[in-house]
């Protein structure tokens, strides 16, 4: 069994060996065939590649030849164009050279012509200079001959000529000024008169001139003795406490209070009336009543100012300005109550502003406050216009109103329509008949000043101030002053009066020139 198994194993081993050898031989043959197939395929690929390389070389050679041919064609074309452009530039250079040669010839010709002209100019300059010298000599001879003939030097002749020309210019200027001002004045006067007439017609103010005396009525004649007191002590106490003069005369049942200060006169009047009602009249009681009335008067000023502002229709005024406005009730100017005057100016400003299309409320405000400086001008130095403007500015009034207050007496030049409106209304209120009164001395001095100013001009023969100093008539020498010079003379006199005099309203200057032709029949 063991041997049989061994044989079988040997047989199997032999079979396996034979199979292995056979497998090896088969695999070897298989791989050798495979290698041969691969080598033949690779050889085929190489042959195909060699054929493709030859084809590509041929195609590349053909493409290179095409590119070379194209580049050669482009180069030849570019060279042809460059040769053509070069030829054109050569032609242009030749043409420019010819032009330069022609210009050079022309310049040479011009230089020769200029040389000839320069020679001619030198000759002509010499001739002109000789002519000028001759003319100067002849002029000097003629001037000397004229001076000998006219018996005047050249300077005197110049002055005479200048004087003649100046007189002619003044004459012609007078004609032009006269014509233009006449036309302008005619139109302006007509419109101004219409506006002023309308303002006066629409506002009819009360008679505002006040007296410097107040009358206090007494219940009986015995009261005069009590007011005088023992040895006059009561009357002296009243005068000392109030600062007014108490006049006890033969007027039945009345005593007079005299003072230029309406404020003190009003305090004295109210105090005296209270003393009369109370019946206790002695120095101590007089001082108490006067002090009490003074305090009440201070408190009433604001009510007076508010009432005035309400009447005019002006609102929003600072309370300090209202108080100063109330003080104006007890202030007069040429016997004209300043508060009534301010109210009147406010109304007139409003009416004229409405006619001119201006701000009516602003015009009324400026008119009401234009004299506010008079309430404190006794306490502060300076014109009341400037003082009033400073007060108005301090208490918040607008710049337009402040400037109108400052300019209403021309303390500064007017710059707006409002300034001129306040000036016109102020003049109209103060100059209307019955508004103001003047002392005799002031009246006479104004007449004398008018005649003095008018007589200071040359050519005046006589001067007459008439119509209470509102007009001055001037007689001139007809041989010295011409018609046109008379017109200029009137203007000059007006300017001089405006500079040197202070007056309400306006002053009319009339220059009268008379020419008389006299002959005798024989």
C-alpha cells in the first residue's frame, strides 16, 4: 500500500512537473508571440510616424515659403511707399528752397528800399525841424506883435480868455440848470403839494401852542390869604417845593402859576388844588403834598405814553421809551407841546407813506419817536436827534427808525425815504400857522440874519425879509447880474441860509432883476 501510494505520488509529481513544463513552454510561446505582435505594431507606428513627419515637413516647407513670399511682398510694397513719400518730401524741400530763395531776394529788395526811405526820412526830418523852428520864430514874432498891439502880456491874455470862457460856461450852465430844475421842480412841487395837502386835509390837529401860565380856580377870595400865609410863608414854601412862580393878583377867585417847565407847573397845579380841597395849608403839609404829587406824576408818565402810542396805532415799544414818551407831554418847543407835535408828525408820516407806497407802520413809529431825545436832552449833552437815536437803538428799535430819528434835523445825511418823510412831517407840523410862537428877539434876529446873508453876495443892492422871515426878496444890479446869474445867485443864497441858520419850515428866496430903458425926446 505504501509503495502504491508512493508510486501514485511519484506519478502525480511527474504529472505536475510535466504540466509545469508544458505550462512554462506555452506561456513562453504566448509571450513571445505577444512580443512579436507588439514589435510589429510598434514598427508600423514608427513607419506611419515617419510618413507623417515627411508630410508635415512638406506642409511646413510650403507654409514657410508662403510666409516668406508674403513678407517679401509686404516689404516691397512698404519700400515702394517709402520711396514715393521720400520723393514727395524731396519735391517739397526743393519747393521750399525755391520759396526761401525768392523771399531772400524780396528781403534784399526791401532792405534796399528801406535804406532809401531812411535817407529820405532823415532829409524830411531836417526839413520839418527847420519848418518848426521857422514857425516858432514866426509865432514869437506874432506874439510880440500882438502884445505890443493889445498892450497885454501872454499871461494876461490867458487870464482874460479863461475869464471869458468861464463867464460863457456859467451863463450856459445857468441856462441848463434853470431849465432842468424848472422842469424837475414843476413835477416834484406838484406831487409834493398833492401829498402834503392830502396829509393836512386828512389830519386836522388841535391848536397845540401852549401858554407858560396855568390858572387855579379858588372857591372864594379868602383862600388867597390862606395860600399866602402868615408873612408869605406858605407861598414861599409852594414856590420852593415846586420851582414855579405863584402869582396872586386882583383876578377874582383865581391864582396864576407861571413857569417855563410844564412838568413843574402841572405838579404845582395838582398840589395846590389838593391843598385847597384839604384845607390844611402850611409849609410841612405843602412839602408832603408836593412830594406825593411828584411820585404820582412819575407813575402817570407810562399811562400817558401808552395812550399816545395807542392813539397813533404803534405797538411793541419798550416800556422805557413809553415812559420817556409820556414826559414829552410836559415839554414844549416854541410853545408847541412836544407830545402833541410827535403824534401829529406820526399821523402825517403815515399818510404820506401810504401815498408813496412805503411802510405805514414804520413811518408812524419813526414819526412818534423822532423827538424822544427831548425828554432827556436836559440830562445828556448833545443834539436831541442824536440823543433820541441812541435811546431808540438802546431799547431795540430798528436801524431804519433809529436813522430817521438821527436825520430829522440833518445831524446826519438822509439815506432813505423814511428819513425824508420824518423831516417833511416835522417841518409841516412845526411850520403850520398857529403851531408855534417865537419871542420877539428871536424873530428879529432871524430877519437880521436873513438880510445879512443875502447882502453878503456881490451885485446886491437891497434886501427885504418879509412874511415873518419866511421869504427874503433881493434886488440886484442889472448891469452886474444877468438873468441866468440871478438864478444861480438864488441857489447860492439858499445854500448859505441852510448852512448858517436854524429855522422851522422853509424860507423862500426871490431874486429880482430889473432893466430900465430910459431916453428923452427933444
